[in-house]
C-alpha cells in the first residue's frame, strides 16, 4: 500500500533526514520516496498491523503532518479484521 503525505514545510536537511529515518522504523515500512513537497510511503500489506498504524499516527502528530491519508490504511486493516 502506498500513502502520499504532505511534508512539513521548511524542513532543514537534518530534520528531513530525521523524519525519513523515523518512517523507516515503522514495522510495515517498505520504502519512502522523498518528492520535495510530499512523501510517498510504501507499506508491506502483509505486515500492516495496529502497531504500524499507531506509529504512523504518532509520527504525523509529532511532525504536524495531516493524518487524513491514513484513513485508507485504517479501512484496509478494518476489512482484513472482519
């Protein structure tokens, strides 16, 4: 699954590297493409669980990133649970 996020504005190179590092620590992380103003996060569908979702919500909150792109992830996990 791929999720497109808007990046926080005016990130220094150091902060950008820190954000990318934190994203790579997510359990279901597969890849992150840095697209200047956005990040394309790719997650392993087989490994997405509640803990990965919680990690993503926490990162979004910490970095001031809009959490609405996570709605599709919640729906996918919800479908697999039923």
